[in-house]
């Protein structure tokens, strides 16, 4: 594997290898000393053109625990704000002898373009409304630790599918791992091209959660309603959204006792998820955060610990 | 079975089916494990059995458990068993690429102040033991570290030796030595084949 740009870059074997490696990395998180040597002498730059707390910090921790030197570059205060082009910024950073770039950008496809410009490894840490493959990996990791193998499992993803890079990456990865996915959203937040995705869709959350519409549910993933969408005319009021698509205590009761509830965070309590769902025994939200570091360690390890990027035959 | 110039093929046990290139059979492996167990008992009895067995995945782990079983039945002492994955400490990751990680399980009671006996199937370059010594550092500070191997095939590249050796097998570097264990491979045997070392064996 040269880059991780899309969840589609991972075939089943590679995805399982990353998840198994992550499980071993997870063990290490409970040790007193978390320093491991395999990326000693390697440099990872977190290049973030968009704000992020958990993704950036978990990549930073992951790199440091593997002994890589990690440098954070954020667009704010950088030459980007002085009018430098994306290409010039990226080539400048890459020219410093970087082994991997972890990139987040607010425009879909930006990270794929960057990967064409540089010789080093590139990891997509979220590009626009397109993809967020390491989020999908940590979701799959969390689901696997709760449910076991994901073959024939039914995962329901609820919320703003149109603007969600998490949903797209999850559909790709979960189907690769043998699960089936049902997307639930109001019509205004369901992407127009969704017919081409390998999943079922519905506008009726209650019918899906109760199992009447698409069969028994093994896991539910609630997506964040982004505040900038609230005034975008996608739904009338936040209350209307919460009524139709929020995971309320009543809806929680439609789910089996052991059905995990995931949320990529940060959560809008009372909007897409109720406190009962967020803090109840089904909630896997904190597991997801823990898994984030382990999964990113696994990705960095598998990309960087082997032979040099330039010497490697692209997969 | 084709004979090898350096090591004559050993006779297998009465019921065992022999494997191609086999130099040790099921009965031999059992005898060797028994002998190493006795040697460990002799050695660590002096320090009040403060030992722990740490198997190096993959095949060092079942070997460590077998040794613990034998020690328990010979001496009536239960020696804690753990496993120590060395993948992240290998010096050939960039050369040979990444590989799946094994599991590290700290033995009951930890390793601080204990005599840690590293258990592996084949001792070859010594690089696995070096990596294991580095990996041990992260787990704690043992009183002493020893190594037990089923087969020592020579060709050391580092100043490392084993304290307990099941069988010295003089080999050439273009031969491949494999240890098969029932827990993983369905049968017990040690084989030598001519030609390039197999992927599973190069790192031994």
C-alpha cells in the first residue's frame, strides 16, 4: 500500500490486516511505556487545511508512539494564508524530506491531487465531503470488537449523508468487509448519486431501526448534523430533524440490547443523538476514540515501516 | 526421503508419518522438550523457581507452554507463561516489508526481578533474540534473561547464544530449516530443505 486516499484502496485482505494490526496496537495503549521503535527516523507531517482536534491529535499520538517525528502544519498562520497555491505549499513541505503527509482539506479530491504531486506516502485525513478512510477503519474496528466478524452484519448509517465523508468511506469499507449497509436520511440530505452506492437507502428511520424495512439491525451509526447545514434549507427546524432522524430514547428501545451505537463526534446532544443513546450501555463513542489511535498506528505502520515509498511498486 | 549430506534424517516415532526432509520427528521433539524442561528446572531451582517463560510468536509460544507443562509435571512447579511479539523491534522491516503482528501477553506477576526465559523454535542469525531483548525493555526489568531454542542452526550474525539448545543442526545458509508443531501445523517435526529459505523461515 503506497497511499491511503480512499477506503476503496483497501481490499478485504489489506483491510483485515490493518484491523488486526490495530488490535495489537490497542494492547500497547494500556502499557506504561507506549513507545515503539518501528518508525524511528521517519518524519510524518500532519498538513491540515481544515480544523480538527481528534483526527489531528490521534494521528500525532499514533506517529509519536511509533517513534516517528511528527510535525503539525495548519493552514492558519501558514503560507497558505499568504496566497501560496496548494501545490506550492505541499511541494515545499514535501521537499523537507518528509516520509508521509497526513492531509485534511476542505475540498473533495484535494488529497488525491496532492498524492499525484509528491513522492512520499499520503494519508487522507478527510477531504471535503468525499472520504475519511481512517474514520471508517476505526468504525469498523469498533464494530468488529463489539460484533466479531462483520460478514452479513447489517449496519445502519443515519443523518446527513450528502455532506458526509464518513458515510461514503464507511459504505466502501463495510461492504468490503462483507457487511451490508442501509443509509437513512431525509430526502434533502440523501446524495443524488446514491443509487450507484453499494447499499440500501430509506427515509423512514423507525421502519429501519425496528427491522421491518431492511431486516434486523446489528449496529447504528449516527452522523453529526453540521451547524452550517442548519441554515441551508435542508430541513425546516432542528426540532423537526430531531423528531424525524434523532436517536431518541424511544427509538433506542427499537434496538436489541447488544446493538452498538456509534457517532464519529463531536455530538450534538438532543439533535441527532439523545443523551440516553450517547451515554447508555450501547454507546461505543468512547471506544471509537480509543480505536482512533490504534487504527492510525496500524495505518502508519503498514505504510511506513516497510521499504521506502519510492522503492515500492504501487499497489 | 532424500538424505542430506550434513544431517542424516532421523527415524520417526512408531506411529508418526514422516514429513519430507524431516530430521527430527514427533518422538524426538517430545524428548528434546523434556530434556530442556529438566535443564531449566536444574537451573532455576537455585533461585527458587523465579522464572517465567516468554514464547516468541509464532512457534515459540506453544513451545513455551509445552515447557511449562513438562516443568509442572517433573517438578510440581507452575512457571508463568507469556508471549513476546518482536515484529515492531525487528531490524529488517524496511528490508523485507511489514508483516502481521503477534500477540504480547505479559505473564502473571509480570517480569520484574524474574529470570525470563525467551523461547523460540530456531536460533539462526540471533537477530530475533536481539529484537526480543529490546522488546523486553518495554515490559520491565528482569533479573536475568536466558534463551531456550528447539534448534540451533548456526550462522550467528550477533554475539548471542542460547542457554538451552534442543538440537544443534549444522546447516548451510541456503538450506531452510522449519519447525512444525502440532498446535499450529498439525504435526511435530523439524525439516531441512535445500534451496532458498522459505518466507516463513528467513527471520528465524
